[in-house]
C-alpha cells in the first residue's frame, strides 16, 4: 500500500515537471514581445519628436521667468512652420520683431517638394515674465555645391555644419540646456531609426526645435507639432500665400482672410505653444 502511494506521488511530481518547460517558454515570450512593446509605448509617449515633451524638472530660466527658445536656420521649412504659431503666441507676452521669409526648397513629404512661407525673428521686447530667444545656427544649405551659409554670410562645407552648429549652441544656451539638446539631437537614436535625428538630414544638420523652460520644468519640441497640425508644412507651401500676405493677416488680427486650413492650423499651433508656456 505504501509502495503504491509513493509511486502515485512520484507520478504526480513527474506530471507537474512536464509543464515546467511550457511555463519557462511563456515567460520568455512575455519578455521578448510584451515588455519591449510596453516600454516602447511608454518612451514614445515621452519622446520630444514632433510633439512637446517634458524632458527635465529643472528650471533653466530664473526669477520666476519662462524662457522660450527657437533654434533653427534661415532655410528650414519646419522653422518657417513654427514661426506663425510662435508669433501669435508670443504676441500675448510682448512685442515680437520679425520679417517675412521663405524657406529653402525641401522634400516636405514623400510626394512633394516646396518652400514654406515663414518669419525670421530678430528680437523680442517682453511685457511679462515670458522671454523669447530666437537662435539661428545656420543660414541656408546649398546642396548643389556642397556648402552652407551662416547667418553672417560666411560659407562653410556641409561637412562642417554640425560642428559649427554645436559650437554656436554651446555659446548661446545654458550648459544644462545644451546637454539636453545634444542628447536628443546628436546622441540618442530617433524612435524607429538607426541614427539620431540630426544625422538623418541630407546633409546632416541639427533639426529645428522649440524649448520652453520655467519654474515647473523644461519642455522640448523637435521638428513641428505634428500631433496638432499634421500636414501644415505642406499646406503652407501649397497655399499660394506669400509670407508677407500671411504676416499681414496675423498683424491685422484677420486670420479669416486666409483659407480655413491655414488659419486653423496657425491658430491651433499658437494654442499649443500657449498651453506649454502656461505649463512651464
């Protein structure tokens, strides 16, 4: 009788052991498929690529101020796209000095190349605790002869673009902000890409960004707010409006004189910037 009980217990233990490989396999599959997908979604939600993301709890402004930085170059269509919303938003906090400008002709989508109407900023006179610092780290890029111009008119080979841009940013930004820019532009691969975003350009160059920093932390937007104004760069380039026409409509507080898609896009962009300024 005792032998039968012992044999039955041994059989039960062996039957349980049969499931061990399957349990181990299930754990491995969860580790391979489920965990990466969760972490990817979490990181994607906090990526500052084409959306504002809080990248630091540190305040790089001082005295309860909020500092807004536009880092771009004269010929950038993303800088041109951002310029309209920034002008509208910042006009709530002071006098914005700007002039009409066209971006270089660039590939704005997989099927269309064009140039964007935009603004170049030259200064800002605040009437509040919000400050604005436009930083242009490049003039225009001439892919036909492999050169680029700086804002002062100096020409450099395209191989020197990123080192020159890095040097300019190091001299213009607080060191903590520069480190954040370096991390996301030049060190960390863009999601679903094998390189940092700066090296995905042709030629490689630092991508336009907006930084908003204040008492509640620091927010970064690289590119333009695609989650808010999905196709605005292409719509602007195809609109037929000159930068002067759009500028006059904004200064006259008459966005209704523009097409609804352009007017709504610019206003939505401005609201997005205002929301983030208020968060900071």
